[in-house]
C-alpha cells in the first residue's frame, strides 16, 4: 500500500506539487549560477589588484549576482508559501479520509482500539505525511539537480579531480542508512508515547468525577507526569538525532570537498589556470554540501513519515463494516422483527446465543429481562448490525437485514442506551443531534413526547441551555429524557429502551412510564429492564438466559 499511497496522494495534488517543484528547480538553476559569477568576480578583483587585465566587466557580473539573489529570494518565498498551502490542504484531506474511514469501522474495531491512538493519528501524526509530500518530496528534484549540476561543473573544470566525488557516494549512503534506521526507530517510539499521553488525558478527563471522589488526584498526576516525561525525553532524543543528521552529512560533504581541493591544488594551480577557475572549483565543491544536507533532511523526514504511514496503513487497510455503499434501501418499516436460529459469540469468548429464535410483531411492546451478561443488550447490537451473527438470520419485516443498506436499516430505530450519550452543546442540538436544519417545532414535539418540556422550561435558557460534557449540568433522569427525546425526534417505527429508567427512583419511574405511554403508540418497542413499572408497559415479557428466550407468564413477572 505504501507506494500506492504516495502515488495516489501525489496525483491528487499534482498541480500544486509540480508548481512547487518548478519553483524550486528555477531556484536551483539560479543557485548553480551563483558560484560561477562569484568566482569570476573574485578572480577579476584579484587580477585587477595585481595589475593583470580583466576579461569580464565586473560591474555586469556584480549586477547579475544581485539580480540572481533577488530572483532566488522571490522564488524561495513563493515556493515556501505554496508549500505551506499545499501541506495544509493535504493534511486536511488526510484527516477527512481517516475520520470518514474510522467512522465506518464496525463497533468491534472501536472496542479493541485505543482512542488515544486514533486521536494522535488524526490530530498531529498525519502532519508528517503532509509535510513530506508538500515540502520534502516536491523539493527533492531541485536538490538532486543542484547536486548533479555542481558535479557537472566540477567535471568541466577538471574531470580527473571531479572523479573523486562519486567515490564518496557509497560512504555517504552507508552513513545515511544507519542514521535513517535509528531515526525511524526513535520516531515510532515518540509517536507511541504521544498516543499514550493523549489516551491518558482522554481517560482521566472522562474519569474525573471518580478520581475526585476516591481522592486519587496525586496518583493520576504522577502517572500523567511520568508519561509526559517519557514523551519529552523521546522527543528530545528524536530532535537531537534529527539535528545531528543534516549537519553531519553537510560536514562530511564539506570535508570531502576540502580533501578534493587539497589533492587537486597542485595540479590545478600548476597548469596556469585562471584564478577564477580555482575559486569556481572550490565554490562548486562547497555548494555540494547544500543539496547533500537537504537530501539528508528529506531522508530523515521520510523515515519519520514511514512510521506514521505504517500506522495509517494499519487503519485504512481494515475493511469498513459492509452495507454503507450496497444493499437495498427501505421506507418506513412496519416493525416486525425475527431472530431465526441465531448463534453469536464475542471473539475469544463462549457463544452468547445458540439457535436463538425470537419473533416480535409490528406494534408490539416487548420487555426483555434476565441476569446481567446473558445477552439482552447483545440482541440490540445484533439487530442494529453493530455485530453480525456467526450463524442464522435476523429479519425486519421478513427481509434479511444483511441485504439492507446499513444506514437505511438503522434509521428505522430510535435507541435509548442505559448511559445517555450527550455532548457539550444546547438541549436543542442534543435532541436534533447532527441535523443543523432541524425544525424547532419538531424539537419541541419530541421534548413533549419524552415528557421533558417542563424541566427544559425551567432551565436558564430553555432549549438553548448549554448542558456541558456528557450533560453534566443535568440530573440523571433529565439526561435520560433528553436521550428519549432524541430517539423520538426522528419518529422511528421501532423504539429500543435499554435500561432507560435506570436513573429514576421508583416513584419517578412510575411517573415517567405513565407519561411515556403516548410516545410508544404505533411503534414496535423493545424494553430492556428489571424494573416492575417498565415491565408493566409490555404486551409480553421475555426472559433471556443461557437457554435462549422464553416468555414469562403475567403472574410470574
């Protein structure tokens, strides 16, 4: 995938990258002219001071030098601006692609993945790739042209002496290879430490109420400080190594150039060559250090980018859950649900269900009860296709849900989980949830059906009240009512209440259940609960256990 990835993204931004390459190549051409002009100027000045005749107009040479310097400055500014613009474009596109892919991954992926790794990859790690593509890769041709041009001029001045330069390439390659391998190893450790730091931060912020209630702030500060120090030391080691590679490569090239000059001095000066040629040979030999250092820097960035690319490949190579781009779409379902000989088990665990059979008629209210861990919520996860059964068929209105487009399927359900999933925003935004153009009347109706309008009216700004992360400014019962209003906002034909009354006391639960009768009318409803008041709503009560699902008689509830 690596080569395919680079080609794909290079072609996607080919106009930008080609323009950057063209600007840097022009700058490279100007750079190659500088040593020759400088050598002519120095040679002319020395010849003039010793009374010798000067063949060139030094004023014209000086003007040409100034013009080329100004041109180089303008070209470098333009290339830098375009490079930064392209880098941010590539970075944004990479982030959008990663986010879209991660969003389409099955729930099982997110159960196993560390959130900190995903956050690190999307937030800053992909910057390595965008920098490499926009800045380093586009600039590589100019560095190569500068190096080859300098070597070509050296051959024009003295082929015998210039032959020494290629002999130094193997030594340079070995040095770059050793340094690059070490840089890649350190880079991978740095990214891992940064991901760990983000994961600790995300976890501790989510657990802050528990941290405070158990008075373990000091221990968590200590853990965070240790992770931060580990990240700092690794980053410092990477910075030192990165700072070492370029200058050492340049030093190596410079020492090699000086060695060539020392060997060639007697031959060049003994042949009666003009002083300007001696200066030109020296300046072009010194000029080689610039592209050598630049290519070494590009090699270092490439090694760092490889680590990120490996992690990116690990994510993007995973198949998203099937059904996003294929399958039949359906209109509003009647709400008939059937599980036929379904077998399912979580990876590495014993099967939760074997030959499970269950049928729920359209418009029926069914309560599911049973011990913790027997698979009540798993039934919902299978129905929503968060997971796929190992064997058997699940049907909606007689149609296999595997044949349905996954979003068309999930739009048939209003799901209220045990833990209300709310975000830091207004009550209105939480009810509408992602529908920016939602009708205020529809939001108000959903709040009324969920029996939430009275407490919403008592909030400082009503529907426009900010509720904080996870609805922290609301009570548990209020959060559940907002979650129910969200589920009812889309007017789903099937409503799933997963321990939705767990936050209520018995009296409040009874009132909530009585108030919600209207919102359940005309829908198929699955209620996962142990609470007597909620069980009283059901047409049937089913007990889920290791043996499957069986109906409980009304006098046994």
